[in-house]
C-alpha cells in the first residue's frame, strides 16, 4: 500500500508528480471513432494586438484540421490576453497537421501537475513592526496560481482596505456564491476537464494556505486546536491577492496553468506565487510554468516557484530550474512540534506528529500490525495495509505499523491510536494520534513490546519545542544541481516550509483523509509549497521600496542578502539551499544587484544548444542566437550565484564574468573577500570596485581552480563584496554532477 503519510505529503504539501494527462475521449462522430482524442496546447507565442482577431484565427486554424467535428466540440480554451494559442482535443493526425501550420510554435501534450505541499516571520527577524510603506504595499498585487481561496476567512477580510489599485485589469469570476472584496480583488477558475467544480473556492486548503502566507492579514490568537498558537500573517498584509484556481481533485492541468499565466499577466499582478511543478526531467520548452513565467518576466513580473519535495531521492531532483524564476527550497524554523510516547516501563520516546488529542494519563494496550490480521500476508499485516486490520482486535488499542500510510486504515478500524515507522523528522496532521518514530526508537518500542506480557503506552498531546538547531533544510526539500543548466545553481534560496500554520479551507479535512471529519480555519502544512509564498511575500515587500526594479534585480536582492547556512548542519550544502536563507529586512538594502535581461536568457539557451525553434517555443518569438553565443559558457550569465560543472578527478580552471549595479550609496568602495576552502583557489579581478553614482555598473572576473573532485560531488566557497555597510554575498559552487543532456 502506498504510504498515506507520504501520499499526504504529495497531495497536501504540494509535492508534484508529473503524469501525462491524455485520457482517451470517446469520439463524437464516425470519422473520429477509430482515433484516440487527447488534449493538447497549441502554442503560438505572445499575444497579438486584438483579442478578437487572435480568437478568430485560432478557430479558423482548428476548423481546417478537425474532420467531422465542430470547433466547439474540440476547443477547450483560447489563450489571447498575454499569450497566443489554444487548447483542444485532437487526434495524432490533427496534431501533426497543426504542428506544421504557419504561426504554430509548438504543440504540447496536456499534462497533470499535482500541488506540492505564524512563527516563521518572527523567526526571520521580520516582525510586525518592521519598516513598511503601507500605502505602497496596498498597491501591490500578488497572483497565486493554486487550488483557489476561501475569501471569507479573517486572513482575507478587507476591513480598512480601499478600492483595488487603478492598474488592476482583472475580474472576479469566482463562480456561484463567491464574492471578492478589496483584499481578494480577483478570482478565476479553470477546468479543462469537467469536474463539477465550478468555483474558485478552495476545496483542499492548499491555495488558501499559500495565499495567506504570502499576503494574509494580521490575525491574532490562531492555532490548530490550541497547538502552534500565535498571530498568523502574511509577508505583506496590506497587499492585494488575485487567486487563479487551476488545481482540482485529480491535479492541475497544464492547459489550465498556462491559461492562469495568460490571465494573471494581463490582469496586472506584480508577483506570482506558484507552488506547482513537475518531477519529470522536462526541458524549458516543454514546461508550461517555464513558458508562462518567461512571458511574466518580459512584463516585469517575478515568478516564485517551489523547488519540489523529493529530497529523499538525492541530488538532481530540484524541479524548478528555469533561471528567470526563483526556485525556493524549504527549511525549518525554531518552533517544532513533538509528540511523546510514554511506554509502560516509564521510558519516553520522542515522535513527530501534530496531535491535539490526549489520552488523559491512560495507557492503552499495544498491538503489532501482524497481530491484528488473519487474512493478509505477514508483510502486508506489518504495514497495516488496506483490509488487513481487524476492527474487533484493535478497538481502543494502539497499533504499531511499519508503514506511515496506515493512519486512515487504523482509524477506520476503531483503534485509539497508532505508532508508525518514519525517519522523516517532520510533523504531519493525521486523523488519529499517530506519532512517527525513527528507526532507532521504533526498534526500542518493538523490543519493549516483545519483552513484556501486557505492553502498554500513552501518546501525549503534541507540544511546541524550541529548536536551536534551525534553520536546517528539510529532508523532503528537493536537491540540485540544475539538471538542464548545471552552471546555473538551483535551488536559489530557502525559506520556512516545515510545520507552517496558516489559513485553511473550512470544508477540507486537515489531514487530507476522507475519514477525518474535523474542520478548521487554520492548519499546519509542510512542503516547499509553504516556503514559496514566504519568498513571494518578501519579493512583494522589496517591490514596495523599489517599484521600478526589474524581476532580476529583486531576485538578486533576495539572494545576495540571504543568511549564510551552516554547512555542518546541512551536509548537502548549496545544492540544498542555494544562496542561503531568505532575510527579509536586509533584502530591501542589498547595496549591489546583478541584473539579467530577456536577451541574456536567450543567450543562455543558445549556450545550452537550444535551436532557434526551441527558443521560440519558450519566448514565442523568432530569436536568432548571436554568432558567438554558443561558445559563451552558461556560467557567464549575470546570475547572483556562481556555479560550474567540471570533470571528475581532473584538474580544472573556470572563470565567471559578472556585472553589478550600485543601488546603495552614491559614493562607495566595495572590497572583495573570499571564504577559505583549501580545495579551491579563487582569484578576483579587480579586488576593489569604486562607485561614484547610483545605477553605475562595474564588471569583475572570478577565476576558480582546483582538481580531484570525485564523481557526483561538489566543493564551494563564498564571494563577498562589502563597503562596510552592505554585504553582497554569492556562493561559488563547482560540482561534477551531469545534466540530462550529458547523462
């Protein structure tokens, strides 16, 4: 049986597993009965002038290829506001004909993406009294592409808000019984596949959680049944929210995700928070999030994207790798939830779960999974698999299960609690008291059970503990390096993503289990999905102080002001946390910024060997590669971090060219510092940058040499420019991991 706790992590914490969403559709006429009809995106680039003309041309093109069916039956939706194209149900033959038509950039199969899924702001030194520009903040709009929103919650009240900003061009099309306000100023829902869900209202809780984390109001005295009690608030409480619902029970269709980008860009959002992605190794031109965010970047909109929750799989698992987005990893805060198990012999074991219940001092009998089934194999019984738990044997008892996916099964059978084996040190909500023990403590529990005739235990109510070890990258957070462009470090940055309390849908089970009948307005979730809106809120905060900054300048400010992470606590180093832990207060005064333009990204793709057609699939325009661009290494793109893929074992020398813009003090002198690493020799020319004016730029060259790196390993150091007031920090990483192009 698939692990329920891990499945909860995949579905509620927004770990996204990509699946091809091409379910067969019954043919509507004799000509099509013999063919399989599937959904495709016909991408035609950027939107032309005039929505009507775009739609008319799309319909004409579709009519030319479909046979024996109407355009209305085939067309799913039209992209015409920021992008140009349409989604339609097509046969293989029709796909081939459209792909060869003039004006068609590419035909992309529809895919299904699944969502990845308080104290965190104070932990980052970003208190409610931090310096703000409330009036400017009120003009910032964060677009959230997710599972919708529950607008009636206190986190989204519009008390004290004026009308929407004049720049807002969006609408409130939230469906029946859905009303926007001056806080949630826009809502749309998309459903390329009929689901019966005709509303932007959030049925899962995930979109509500991410939206409130980014820009929720200040709400005092919230908790999960008394746990993690405190004040809930977003990064920019005065900002506005526009919700774009693309996720339903079966996942998030790429057809709908691209439509949300199309609308959000044209609606006038300033920042996009997208806690979605793909676990499949996909080129930029096959990923609708990479395509949509490229068009957003062109219009001055920065997209924040969750890095993925596949850290247990090891390196090369990061899912967000496009350089024009910010890929956000997840880390812990100094507040953790712990659930203790007290054994009959007095020994106490520390487990992980979110358990608001109590046994009132009563110890209950312990049973092992293999003891509560007479019809299953021993392996299935130990896992407490479906139909393997006899309700007559477990009622009122605690069941020990070797599988974290057993909570719903044991709960439905009438057990009072369960104790499961799981080495992931993160607390999840389960339908019944169900702490997870690591392998060592679980073995101690089994040893105790086997050593006594009547083993008993008590599961205590969870308690908040102070975690001085934090921040540490969460074990579930996906690791780099970048599998497409290994000379561009990913993830970019890390932020709180473990055990985050935020607003939640009051009609959704907090555990994600259908047997759990509890309902709450605030809940605790973990995942890079929770980290992403933290950084989206901080990006919006930076924009309130620097409204004219480009997306790349804001990104640079976030990365170069990040806290340095402790490598001894994070053995995977920069491939797990990028530039470090986001630091909100420092991000508004970075001193220097690294900027990149659309042309820089095109040059990068040229250096990766992308053809003109490949690049057009992303940008929507014909972009010829500069003559020498293919010989320019990707590591020379003006990125805030410095990374290079080098051959294993052999000696190497690599150089990086970077240009910084002065956004600090008009007259300033920056001197370079390099942190020591005996395995790397680093030279910087020049070592001093002298600025006489704001917006002045200076270029420098970094040369790194070394050798003897083993296969699939990395070494790193740090480059710091400082004028005595500002600290501009960039990681330097050399590694021997392959890209998908070379593996």
